[in-house]
C-alpha cells in the first residue's frame, strides 16, 4: 500500500530501529513503547486483518511466529513476553497492516496490557 507506514518502513523509505529482517518479516522497536522491551513483528505482505489472510499469508504468519520464538533471547525477552495483535478500530489498531506487538523485559501483570512501569 502506498500510504502504509509499515510498508514504507519495509521498503526502506522511512527510518526505523530494526532488530531483525528476513524475506518474510521485520522486527522493529515500537516508537511508543508500553514496556521496557516493546517490538513490532511485521509481516512484509500487506493485509490488515486475520479475516483478509490467504492460506499463504497464514503459512507465512506461522513462520514469523516461530522465528519470534527463536529471536526472543536476543531481544531481551528470555524470561517471557506477551504477543498482542490488535484487530480493527475497537481494538485500537492504529496502523492498517497486521503486526504483532512483542512486549516484555519486565514482570507483566495478569489480565492487563502491560504494567505502568517501564
């Protein structure tokens, strides 16, 4: 998509603090972190919602999730992390490109998005 901020980051048109990249996804720092460690894992294929995924997209997303597990220690998430996917306006999905929030680096309280501590 021409006006998608994540597509522009993927193409190298906008700067980002990149921690990982392969043919399927990138992992960048969230510019508005909600915890000590807050990353975005972004599939390179553009779609907004799970309901818009093709079978191929679902396969790629599965590979991205497996890669996240491999990357966790190098991202400082070795003691655990939370994966959050916002879907649609009511969930406050602010960028219309499916992405996974990886949040950790601190004790997260049960049932909350994150703790107030950073």
